[in-house]
């Protein structure tokens, strides 16, 4: 079998910068070792000899000066004088950019430059420990070639082999010990703190301490140990010379010397592009649905945001997010009787145990963030997610297999027994997910589209061979749900990694059938493979950092069968298959990036101009003090607010208007400074800076004879009565329901979009939508259809019963109750509306029932130029407020038309009563006839179309009532509907 041998480049600029940043902190350090002798005279298990340790000869002010020079070079905030007794140098690198390579090569570089020899790599988990050990193995030849064969001895700490610690202390070569935080953070019981014969009677920690090791902490936010700081105490117990801290998601920044965040990594093409295929369920609203989105983090605010199915004002159901509090009745929140007596109970905001209680009507359910009640069956949703992932995988294989690139997919699941269970005799049994996967894989592989991938392989056996699970396991090999660190210092978790960690390259071979990996906590951190192209979360992503942790497993750039990295987003696109929309995923991912990386999109800090080159041509940066002066100026000029947030609109106006002025010392750098600001402002939401404008009446028009005559003709009010035949209405409803659209089944549809990461924020582009696939909703409760339709249509239960029975469509009600109710309500409402409009008769009220012309002067109107206001000369008002592009164009044409004498946008208080609610026409116009002999008095309704069938039924009905109203006035007013001025009547 050909196994790709991974190749490593020594010339990647971002990695070189990270290495130089650390090494340059110690510029001026003398090359040399520190020697020590074991202090215990009773030690007689080995011949006493001097141990070899590290020593630092630089003075604190030298280190401080070096540190700030590195930070200036890399555009980072300056540190104060560092504490050499506890020096923590921080390096931030986005997942997938070669963090492990960087710190391993930094070891060699620190040895070459300064003679440092003792290094301890502290990791938070077994997974990362195995990953680091594997990296040392596969990079060994690469580093020997770079550093003239310099030997490096490495080992993973094992409490049963403490003699390795003795060798670590006494060797004069480069020594690297890899240890998990769990092995050192329990000082009362861990063997590393206990005297041992294997180390000559010394406690291993004492030998380590005397070497003054350089600590390399991988993922320190997980090692430090939270608020109690147990991990920090264990790190301090080793008395390090200094500590190097590497992560993509630091909590404590300390003295940062290099930063390559998610934005930098994406823009430089160092990681895969991300696209999200978000699955949404349609037409599945027949049970009460509640999904917990978030719980408020504000002090004294015990509210939560939940996704529910709400009754839309115009009919139908829409899925929306609502804010709820303890005691809220969900029937009132959603305006849907299907929620019954279900209400919100306790809301817990305790970190790590956030939940919302639902109770009532026999329900008592506690929802975690991201969890749903009343959703489609979990296994049915999983089936669609698995099918989508397999389809995406096979599509990538079609594209990438000819390029010699193996495609892998990763499933995160909530517990082991979903994938594998065990029989009474301990024999393994396929779980639900395994069975679903094999069925879907076989069906899709038989699709003609993928025929070229078959290669005469037996599909039944292949479906079994292409997937496997990686979970913690006991000594018998039984998979189990445990957290790392449980049992024998993580021995159960460690057994999960033999193939997936120790034979990492084997997974990259096209000859290895394994392509789909199922796991959960075992692969949550520390494992990644460059050829993971699909990640599917079969568990809800609700907690903080879950999206970043999830996508982090697949961000590395792909490698081909020669072990060479392949560049470019055309190959390197990671598809995340999720149950949330791509917009929601991108929004939450941006929140996580802001939280983890302390990035505020669209914002700059006072130090971030410090590395701009000086205007004197020396090539030296302007420095931190100059950066602060520039920052202050930008705030004074209003380009930045008090928090450094960029005012994108003001900045754009200044640059485009050549009004971007800077102090004289920065004027030569104007283009560079503007580029920095524009780059960070890109993608921001521009606030509306137009001033609010009050609209006034134009007296010469308002008091003109033409407008007075117009108003006299249209001001009168009417009343109406409706005559219609109930039996005819029922027959029309029966006919309409028989002919109505088929009731659609519940379906799942995936919308896919790429997530573009910029300094202004995350945006989604290139949306595509898959064909919907039917979803099995399981057993659905049948609602009281007569009561619900009676409420929605205002017909009697007896009339509705006649319509339903005579239509012969009740079988559709059993298939999808809520969708059938929506269809029936739509038909009945439409037929009832037609009956009301067709039977309406208007009568003019008495002479005293009219709208007074003086109301125009009393109404206060406001608007914004360029947004919804346009200047007007012939209007009753000095400006006209428009509501659509059609109306704006209509006003422009009215102002240009020589035959228009006066006109008015009819105010909101000018209303005509109709059986469908109040109606407010758009325009009243006085137009001269073509012969110039008389005036036409017009009331015009502007719509973007003249076709009644394209209007909303309620709109069309009201317009028809408008015709009848003006006809009843008998004042010669022409009422018409128009899509432009050119279609308005010009004669009677």
C-alpha cells in the first residue's frame, strides 16, 4: 500500500515570523548551559554527575526592550517590563496553520542560537499528546536536514517509567518531555511529586525544576485549570526559565509576540475556506415546537431566546425567535392553540449548566442550549444530515480523486450507542447511525452520477469498510462514553488513537478504504487531518466555541498522494453540514471568533498603526507613541468612536470627497492609513446619518382653487352593506378546496453558502439550495380542526364541517394536519372575501360626514432625503414621502407632466371602510384634459403591476371596494389602478 509521506516547507512566511518572534525576545543571550548536581547525598542508584539545564543571562530591561521591538514589528500592543520570574510569551495561531510545527522548530532554533536544551511540552489531553508525539516522529527527518543532524530526544511522560525523567535531567542534548495537564495538576497524588527510586530517590518534579525547563503550553486555556488555576500552579512548580503559550483561542494574553488570527489565516489562504450547508425543515408545524437558542447573559435578566412556530398575521405559520421569561404561556407567545397549556418554567444561566424548563399539559422538559422539543424525530433528522454529508463527500471525490487527494468526512455524535452497541455476549452491534449511514451510502453510490467511483467494488462490503468509530474504550476494546482523564490517567481515551493518531498518514492513502469517521469528545480537540473536507454535527452546536472547535478539525490545507500541500480555495473548501441556517451559523461563528480571539470586527486599537513605515524613508516604523497620536486624531475627527469603532460612512465620504485630512507628520502616509481603515470597515453596517426632516404644507397649492375643488369631490364618507348567499359560499368553498393545491409533506432542504471572513466581519456568499426531500414526522397529534378553522375564517363550525366533508380532502388532514388547515383556511378566506366584495353596496353618508381639508395642515410628517423623501413643486406638501420605488418614479413623472395642476399623497387618516378592513388610496390628482378645456379629478392606486392576480387577494379586494366607494359619491371622480403615470387616464 502506498502511504503518503508528509512533506514540510521550511519557507512559509507566517511560520518563520512566529519562530523569529519568539527567538528575538532573547536577542543578546549568551550561548551556554547551566549545570546542577543532585542535592541528595544518599542517592546511590547511579553514578553522580552534573545535570544540564537552561540559564538566562539577559537583564530584565534587555528582555523588555526586545519584547517591545518584536511587538512593534508585528503590530501588537506593547508590554510593560516583563517579570523574568514568570515570563509568559504568547503566540496566537489559528487552528490549521502549523502551530505544532512552529513550536517544535522553535525548540531547534532556541538551541541553535542560545544553547537551550530542556523543554517540556504541556498539553490538555491525550489526543494532543499523541498528536505532538506523532508530529515529532514524522518531522524528524525534516528537522535533521534543517539543523545539520542535531539530535533531539523526546518522550511522553509515563508515571510507570520515571527513569526517563532522570535521563531528561542529565542528558546534555536537546530533551523534550510531553506531558498532559492531568499528570501534573494533582500535587497530592500524582507520582511526579513523589520520591522515586527510579529517579535516585528524588521526586521527578525536583529534577525537572533544577533544569529550569522552557515550558511550551499547547492550548493553555485548557491547561491553566480555570478560576482555581490548578494547572497554572503545576506549571509554576516546574520553575520554568520562561513559558511559551500557543493557541488559537487564548483566554489570558500575557506578553503576545505574534498573532495570526482567523481573519489573517483566511485572507492569506493558510486554511480551508468554509461553506455551510444548513438544513431546514419545511411544512412540519403540526406539533408544538420550541428550540432554546440562548439565555441572556445580562445581570438580573433571566430571559431566554427560543425558536417557536408563530401564527403569521396574514395566515400560515412562520418559525421565529422570541424572547421569553418565567411563566410565559407559549399559546399567547405564538398565537397558536396547539401549544395548549405549555409554558416557560425555570431559566438557569449558571455557566456550563444553562437550561430552560418547559412544563404543562403533561410535559416537564429541560432544554439545553441548542436542544429542541417537538422537532421531527431525531433519527429522521440524522438520516438527512448523513445523506447530505455523503452526497457532499462523493461530489468532492469526483473532483479531487483524479488529483490524487483522499477525501475524508467527520461526524460528531452525542453518544457512543448511537453508533455501536454491544450484545449480551459482548459482541459489537451496529447502532442507528451506522445502519443509517450504510443504507444511505449504498443508495447514493448506485446513483449514475457516481458511477466512475465504483471501480468494481462490492457495494455491500464497501459500505461497511468506509466508516469507523473512534471513541474511548476499556481494556476489552469496548467503546464507552467517558471524558479524557478518566481511568488510569486517560488510558480509556488513549486506546482510541492507535490508527487515527499513530497511523495518520495511512488515512491519507487512496488505498485505505476508511473515509468516514464517527466520534465525539475523543476528536474534539487535538486531532485534525488535512483531508477532512466535510464535518457533520449530529449533535446540536449550542455551547460557546463549539463551532470553532468543530470546524477546527478540518481547516488544514489538503495534501495529495505525494504528501505535498495543495493550495487554493478551489480545492480547499470545508463543508459544514448543520441543522441551522448558514446565516445563523456565520453569525454565531463570528460571535465565537470575537470572543475567542478578542477581535471586534470593524474596530481598530491605538497601537495598530505603530508598524507603519516612517515618512522619512528610513524604513523604521512610526512607533507606539506616534500610533497613539494618530489614533487620537482619528477619534477627534469622528472617523472612530470612543471604542475605536470605525464610522464607515463618514470615512467613505471623506475619502471620496478628498477631505480625509491628517496632521502634517502623517500626511505622507494618508493612503496607507486610509487603506487600513477601509479594510477593517469593509462589511460593516453603515448607520443612516441623514438628518430627520419635517415636511411642511405648500400654501399656494393647498389654498388653490384646483385643490379645493378636488377635495370637495373626494372628501365624503360612505357606509356599506353586504349581501351574499351562505349556501353559495359553502358550495364555492367546497369547489375551491377540491381544486386547491396538494398538501405538501414535511420536507428538509439544505441551503449552502460560503462564509467569507474579513476584518469587517463574516459574510455569506454564493447561495445554492438543494431539492427538498420528504421527512417522516412520526406520529402527529390531530388538532381540533373545526375550532381552529372557525377562529381563522369566522364561519360556523357547522358550515366548516359541511365544507370539509363535501370536499373529500380529509385524508390530507391526517397526512399533515397543520398544512391542511392552512390550505383550507386559505381557500375559505379567499372565497369569503370574494363573496363579501361581490356583494358590497356603498351609500354616501350625510353631508356632515367628510374629511376636513384642514387636517392636512395639522398632520406632522417626517422623512429622510435620499431615503423616502423627494422634493415637489405641485404637491400639497413641499416634499412627498414615498413608500416604494414605484411611488418615487410616479412623483418624478407627476412633477414633469405639464397637464398636472396639483396632486396630493393621500394621508393615512384618509380611509375608506371595506369588509376587509380600512383602505387608504395613494394619490389624488387634478389633470387637465388634452384639449385644455376641463379638469379630470383622479384618485389613483399605484402598484407595481396592473394584473389583479399578482396582487395579494386582500389588496385586490380593497381596490375593488374603492371603485364602488367613489362610484357611490357621484362626484365625477375617476378611480383607477396604475403602475406608472403613463397608464393614468387622460380623459373621461
